[in-house]
């Protein structure tokens, strides 16, 4: 259905999900990185579990301490994130996340690489920016999304 009458000038096709890269994916491609999707429920659970735990823990802490102001809640969040990353032993790895991360870097067992700008980019702002398709007509009028 998608390719029917593809040479007709009167037919304007809609884009499908796989035909368009979202902005976050365009940034990754410009940084020479790939995207790996979590395709199994087990993998998605591993990603979501710490966030679920952190959210529940922060809410309970705020209730226990009687915090109702968002600024005080932000302070609790910062303290809990710091505690989680630098003090608490992870239940699965049995290591403190920051120490585990530093050891992985030291032993070259991480996928993290130094950020380098490649041509034609001159600044990180050239990569990490909003991206929009513009059109210019015969009268040199520029429009973005029909405006």
C-alpha cells in the first residue's frame, strides 16, 4: 500500500514510524552511536526496576518526613540519588554503582567513549539542538511545518 503510485505527483504519502528518525536518534547517529532496543520484558524490567524502587522510596521518605514543598522534595531526590550511586550496594551486582563504573572504565570494559566533534560540526550545540525541516519556495519564502 505504501509504494502504490509512488511516482504520481498527486499523491502525498504519509511517513511511517520507521521512515522517520526521532530527534534523539538523529543526535545519536551524528555522534556515531547506535541504538539498541530492549526487546524482551526481562530486559525492560532491568531498566525500569531501579526507577520504580527510587520513585517509591522517595515518595515514602517525603510522607514519613512530612514534606509537601517541591523544593524540599528535590533535596530528598538529590540525597537519594547520591546515596544510591555512591553508598548503597546494588542488590544484583553486589557492588556500589560508582565503584563498579570506575572499575569498568579502568579495565576498558565499558562502551563509553570520549566525545569528539566530527566535521561539519563546530560545536556541541550543532548536534544537541532542535531539528526541523524547512522548505523554501520559488519566492524564497521559508516555511516550517506549513507556517
